[in-house]
C-alpha cells in the first residue's frame, strides 16, 4: 500500500532554511543532506509505521507520524 505524504508549509519553510544554512557553510554537503532528506521522505510513502507518532497524533482521525532527520541542531537565530 502506498500512502500520501504531506509536508506542511511550516515544515517546508524550515527545510528551506535548514538547507540554506548548510549551503552557506558547505554547498556539497548541503546537497547530500537534502538528497538524503528527499529519500527519507519518499520512504514514508511505503513505510510510515517505522516512524513514531507525532505529538499531535491524538488530534486527528488519521495517524500522524513524524520523521526526524539528521543530527544537527541549527540555532533558531540562524534560520
């Protein structure tokens, strides 16, 4: 079964900011990071259950899973 993956506008904006942050410091690494992110997102269409429920899951009739990607914390002031 294939699921529909929806990236909310605020998540898309944060992704764009994170990419730009990385790109300013290391363009090639930023491209690899983004490609890995896209791969991880695409995998959700087949295997969403591998990710834990999102904190807001109880507020929707559908299951809401969250994917945490990478291990770098970017200071909010830098986004």
